[in-house]
C-alpha cells in the first residue's frame, strides 16, 4: 500500500500566542467577497436582512460568550471588521475561551439564519486577525473601523 505524504498547511496564527486572552482586530469576509450584507449609498451602510442579523449577533456577543466583548465593529457589504476582547475565563471546566470559538460562533449563527430564510450565503473559510499590542495600535484600528464606510471606494474589498 502506497503511503501518502501531505504537506503541512501553514497556519496564519502567531506562533507565540495562544489566542485565549487579548485584544484582537479581526476581519471576516463573505465567500467570493459577495455583497451579502447590504450596500453603501452616499457614505451610509444599508443593511440587508442577513446584514441586520449579523449586526445583531455582534451586538449580543457577550450574552453568548461572557468572556468576550466587542467595543467596536462595522458590518460592510462583504466583510465585517471588529475589535474583540477575550478575557481568561474563571470556569475553564466548561469551555476554553478563544478568539476562534467566538468567530466560529458568529459565522455559524449567521449561516444558520441565512439557511433558515432561504438566502444564498457563504463565508470565506478563514478570517484575518491582528493582535492589538498597545493603545496606539488600538486607536489606529478604531479609527480605521469608524471610517471604513466613508472610505469604501478605497477599501481593498470594494468592487
């Protein structure tokens, strides 16, 4: 029997960090960058039903994940930017608090909503994260999120 050799897939995660506590800037994209969440008209985001539901999930995140808070986020036509703060959980016997669990939960809930309502919808398989290291970094990220709608035509996800 021939032995198969698989190449090790490179992880996009930082090797020096376990993602169980910290502040993160994340970007989650829709499949093929399709505009599932709505459109921007005159520098204002108009959300679709999926976009409204996605926004609601981010607003209620702490109710589902008490170890995580989202001080700032924006739902764009084909992606979401958020600052996610993950704290060490006191009761580790139930679950391990990580950024991946939070992002996976959001993606799952929005996907289930779309399927239940018969919407064609999909996520890009991965997401981008950036570990926020200090207040200057956090301020830069917050400014980017707050002005993302107004800068839509210059955004790398536009078009």
